[in-house]
C-alpha cells in the first residue's frame, strides 16, 4: 500500500527558519531596552578606561612625589653636611694655633671665642683622661666637668680620625648637643681632642617643612636611631625614632608598618656624619587623593549613567509614538483610506529615500577615505620597515655578540619609536625640530642638564624628515655617550641650527673631550655614519662636513628647507 506524503513534511530551509524564530523572540524588546543597553555599552567601557587613566595618573604622581621627597631629603642631607664640614674647617683652623702647641689655654680660649663669636658653636679641648681642659661655653678658669660623651671621644682618640658623635645631653649646656672631633698630637707628644659642640636644636633650620608635601614629616636621626631634629612635634629631640627598625631602613623609598599603620618612608644617608635623613607619611594620607578621586569618579559615573538612562527612556517614548503613528497610517493605507501627510519628530520617517541616498553617498565617501588611509598606512609601514631593515643590518654588522646586537638594535628601535610618536602627535602641523632634538637627547642627558645645549629657530619637519633626523640625533648621542662629550664628567654637547636662504644649517659640536683618533675612525664606520652620510644625504639631499677639533668633534649638516616639508619629493616610490 502506498502512503501519500502529508503536509507535515518540513524542508531543511523551513527547519532553519524555524530554529531562528526563538532567537528572534528572545531579541524582541522595546526601543528603551536597546537604548539603555547602548548607553551602558558606551558608559561602562568609558568608566573602566577612566579608572585605568586615573590609576596611571596616580602612579605618575606618586613617582613625582617620590622624586620630590628624595630631593627634599637630599637637600636636608646637604644642609647638615655643610654645617659639619664648616665645623671641621673651623677645627682645622684652630689646630694651627700656637697657643695650642704652647699649652696657653687662656689665649686659646680667647682666640676660639673670638673666632666663634655670633655662632651657636662652642670649642672644647679634651685630654686622654676625658677631662675638659677648655670650654668656651663658660669663662676661662671655670671648673669643668669630665666630657659628657666619653665613648665617642675615646673612640675618636683611639682611631686618630675625625668623627661626629651621636647626640647626647650636655652637662655644661644642659641640653641635647652633638660633637665634632679632631684628634691632635702636640709637639710635646701629648694627645688631645679638639672638639666643637653644637646644640641639636640649631639643626632645625636644615629641615624646612615648606619643602615637604602635605602629610609628610622629616627628621634627622643619629646612628642609634635617636631623633636629632624633626618637623613632627611628637618626635622629640633625644628620643628614639618611633619606627624602631632604623638599622634596616633601606636608602630611597620603602614601605614600613608600625603599630598596625603602614608608612611610606624616604631615607638618605650622610657618609660624613653617619646619620640618616628620613621623611615619612602614613600610606593612607598619601593615597587619600587617589581614593577621593576614585570615589568621585564612581559617584559621577553612576549619576551620569542614571541621567543617560532617563534620557534614553524619554527618547524611546518619542520614537515609539512616531512609530505607532507611522504604523497606524500604514494600516489605513492598507485599508485603502486616505492618509494625510504628518510631521514627525524624526525627519527620517518623512525622507527615507533621501536619507538612503545621503547614506549611500556618505558610504562611498567613507570607503574612499578608508582606501586613502590604507594606502597611507601601507606607505608609512613600508618606509618604517625599510628603516628597521637598515638598522638591523647595520646593528648585526657592528655587533661583537648577540647581547651587544640586541642592546644596540633595541636602542635604535626606541629612538625610531620616539620620532614616530612625535610624528603621530603632530601629524597635521609637522614635527618641531627643537622638540625632536630634546626628545632624542633626553635619554642621554646627564644629571647636569647644562652639559647638553639645544638652540635654534622653530622649524617644522614632515614625518619622513623627522624620522631620518631623529635617527641621526640618536646615533650622534650614542657615540657621544660611548666615547665623546657625554662619556666623561665635563664634556659639553651643543646642537644648533639656523635657516639661511633656502637651506637649514645644523651644527653638532662636542667639546671638552680627549681626542682619540682611532676611536673616532672606528665610530665613523658604524651605523651613525651610515645614517649621517647615507640616509641624510640620500633622503634629504644633505651636505655633511666632519671636523676634528683639539677638544672634540663637529658635524656640519646643510639641508635644503624644501626637503624638510616636501614629503612627496623624497618618499620611496614617489612618482611611481
């Protein structure tokens, strides 16, 4: 018996359509739902990005604060060491007195009193039994007590070296003081200890609270961790510093915990006195601005998201009303009724065809722009790859080993990257030559920034010229660091340029350098000379002159100004 096919037979295409129905039903939502989703898609990534930017900003601010605080503690250290160096100089002067050699302590007392007049420093002479022979705090002839700090005094005599004591409570001064010792062997063979004593409170001017950031305090500690002076009123002179791990304090910036509280600490060490200069603050105080900024960001982001959601609901209501009116007119049209033209809040509902035509024109324009940008990206990428290939070949040719090759190639790529960053940041108006020079020389500039001098009028470069000149400046800086003006402590690098007529005359001059002609000859065979003599010459039509002076070398480069801005004229493949 034959069974006829029934109407339940379903084709594969219909089965596929049926499978898509539940998906469409799940996506069936009102306009307000999609608008809110769209707003959340925009707001949430922006909020997360803001958090990342805020975190990066706070990290940068922390590094700046650390640098400022290290500068502050370094300034305190230098001020303290200047005080102590001055005291040692005074002791050296008094040690030459004939009264000291002759044992005329009355005359020596008068001489020292006059020399120290107007200061807060006093002169003592201590013998090997720790007996004071002279003390300018009191009139000569006043009975004197034994030395208040015999341990450090005895150590100075035993070593026969000048030294600085920790602070102690002076019996004569009746306050906290510290001593600076200079052992002397007199002509009669006696050993005596010339001493200058100074009140610890006098060092308070060395720690200026105005140079510290809000919430930070600073103190000077002796070798035992005892407070000498402090900007914190709770840290009294002569008391142990409240962070009782001073011997393990690392120089620089560190984090410590005491009494359940975390502290950020910056430490500097005085090699002259053996003391520590320390700045500290609670971590919570340091992080308070970041926490406050994050809180405000969170509150502001929430309010913004709420306002955006309310606005989306209002917009959705207007959209829904116009769509319902348009549907009503469509149903009336389907019934054959007359439909009068309406004015909608959304003009696209009245001008669908015109909007489609405008969209089509916009798409064509966008596609043309995309193609133009793709050609530009491909062109720039080809130039970059050509430059990188040249750097790779030259780095490999001049490297003695793999490590040397990797380091040399990495630095050259970093220099190229800095030029590329400037090119991208100034793509429309051109790269400023002065900014390019500072950017390339910054990694090589020594602590004394005055040793690198850059001067010249404003000159704008196109992307290709900026990359070529950037590589040239990088290589010149590298050579100067290896065996030129930046390889010693006194050399000077001067970079200057001037526009004369249709040319730019650029001069790289290194001075105060011991000339080594073999090293110069070797350097001229490296990648630096390839960049200067080949790439500058080929890419920019530059004329170069290399001069060896008695105190350094000089490069003179003449470049047509037209080549610095006419990018198409010297791009690879131009005119093809």
